[in-house]
C-alpha cells in the first residue's frame, strides 16, 4: 500500500503554529514517499460554528502551499472527511464490537465511577475501571435498556493477553504497555456520540492510513488504539510521535492559554510589540486576539511562507549538522522520520527572522510592491484599485528601503510617505531637532540651500552636495543636519537614507514639514 498520512485538527477558530509543524511533518512524509496526505476534521463538538472555526485552518494550509489530496473542498473515496458526518460509521463499528463481545454497555453512574477513581487515588494505585456491568445477565441488560437507563459503551481491553501491547515508534523507538493495567475506555457516550480514541481508530482504519504522525502527547492514547485496531481487524499503521513545540527558552508546550506570559519573554516580546504596532492599522485588533501562537499572525504581519516553512521544518528535524536555509523542495527530497529528534523543539523568533531575511532577499521587486500595496490598502493609505502613481510611489519606497524591508508590514513604518500628517518620535525630536542651536542651523540651511532648488534639482545627489557644502562652510558635522532633516520630514529617527527620504517626500512637502518642525522646536 502506498503511504497515506493524515492531519486531523479540531476546528478551534485558529491554526496553532505547533499543530502546523505536526501537519507539515505528516505532509512531508507523504510527499517524500509519493503518497497521499489526508486532511480530516475532528468536529464532534457540535457547539462550534464549523464554517467560522474551519476557515483559519484551511487558510493556513493554503497560505503555506500545503495542498491536501483528500479532505474538505477536495473530497475523496474515503469521505466524508468531517467526523460530524461519520456517525453511521462509528455506530456500525461499535455495534460490531458489541456483537463480538469486544465492547459492553456500562450502566455505572458517573458518581460511581468517580468514587472508584477516588478509591484508587487514596490507595495510591492506578485507576482501572471496575467491570460491574459485565456481571449483568442479558435479561438485566435488556431491562435497563427498556427502562432508558443511561449508560456508556466501553471497549473491553483484553487484560489477560500474554504479550505486551507494543509499537516500534519511528521517533520514540520501542514502546510497550501492560494491557492488565489499562482501563476500559469509553468509546460511545450516553448520547451516542463517539469519543476521540474510538473515532480516530475507525477513521484511520477506514481511510487506510499507513502512518500516524502526531504530537507526542498522544503517545498515551496509543495502547488502547492499537487494541481497537486489532479488534476491528484493521491493519496497524506505523506511528511517529514527534516532540511538541515550546516557547523560546522554555520546556513547556507552546499554548494559547499562556499568551500573557509570553509577552514577557525577551524573544517573544518583540513579536507581540510588533503586532500591537501593526495590527490596529490593519483592523486586526492587537496581540490579544492575534499572536505568534497562531499561524495567521505570521501571514498578516508579513512573513513569507518560505520562511515559516523553513523554520517549522527545522523544529525537531535537520538535514545535517550545518544546513539551515532550505527550500520546501529540498526538505521534501530529504525528509525522513529517523532524523526527527525526541527532545522538545523551541520556537526561535530570531532564527525565524533570519530565515525571513534570507527569503525576502529572493523576492522580486514587483512582488514586494504588490504585497506591500496590500498592506497599505488594508491600512487605508492607498486606494483600490492601485493607480499608476501610487504603484510608482510604492516601488520607489520599497527600493529605498532595500534590505530594511524584512516583513511586508514594515511598509507601514514609513507611512509618512503615503499621508500628509506625520507622528514625531518625541524623544529623538527633542534630542536631534529641538536642542540648542539646531533649529537655527536647520532654518538657515533650508532657506539658503533647499528653497532655491527647483523640483528638477530635488535629487538625492544634489541634496547631499548642498548639505555637505553647508556643513563644511559652517564647520559643523553633516550628521547633525542629517538627523534634524530626517526627524523634521519623517518624524522618525530611522528609515531609508535621508536624501532618498527627502526625494520621496518631495520638495514642497519637505519644506512644509521643515517649517512645521521648526515651529514645534521653538515652542518646545
């Protein structure tokens, strides 16, 4: 049988970056072996709005370019691919287990089960459910059913089997469990809905999954799943339990519940600050609603799919002991499960940013202009459709930014090129413009060297020559005026080269802004 892998997320309204890494590894193994990747939706929680909750998951796959061979919007021979639509299949499998004596109806109330658990805890022994209902006669079972007595259906673990339940995990190695110590898992609730362990076995078996590649926290589910596969006559898939993704510098699984803590993490802190600076302009709220735990964060803030995929592939897997930069094609060609490490993998924002810097340098100028235009349009700084003059301006700004443009959202840091008003960096304005003597020098330079220039003469080369000549004549450092000009015309202390910035702002607007800055400095 050719390789068939799967990823089966629950629709939660966002795609977890750690879950995306798990999905990537399953996808890579399918692509490396020429097999199929199945996207299956575990949506048994009927309280969720499936359309709203599913969207971010599918969008994350699309953005990263990870196509699925079977699943939502694609279909396939083994559908449906939503657990909520597979109830008949679960019921049929459950009825079969009941008929073959491999499952039973348990009439113990939740209170009785809880008392059993407490007794086991008090006696400091593992909890193993008490099989009281197995002592009921068929007639008693029928009477309970006729009376509508609530019950669950449990899988009957063969606790008397002589051999251990064992797998040879592609990542964890040989793992085994003693069936005598396993509790009988509930496979059907009293309302007739299936539980995860049972539904996933039925799905994996009927969809002919050959490799279950999933996060290591599911390792504890494996022994009962192995027994269920055997009981239902399914061929047992190979297992690969990969390490979970942690926050930077932590050994704890990256979790949305801990988002507030991550804001104080030195590496993560910058990512949250960036979100809070950019997302309000894009109408996305703040890092409270969209943050680095979510795949959507990286798309919206302007990361490249190539960079995110490069970073995710390196989380717990390596090509060799030196290669960091890898295209997706390279990873596909070389991906094997035996190179996945057992230890947890920490998400490294600095390394991710290094990947981003590399892959951004490979992007053609035209594509950068389009993507930056998308951010500017969303922020309301240019109109849709993009007019030729606006496209020309974006091209000029992107060119001036050069390697400073690391994320597409960086274009919003130079919004002063696309609007009339500017916001001053007050601390640096006071230091570079309003300090003693600088306003007078700036005013003299503007009147004697800038105002006489025509629009045609307003070039980076001419502006640099005028500033150097003035500085030499006055016996002052050119840097003093460079900083003052930048703050006066852009409001910011950093950005493109000051002469390029003056050209982009334009003659008339530059002189207007210098005049306004001088007035502000004199009134400080």
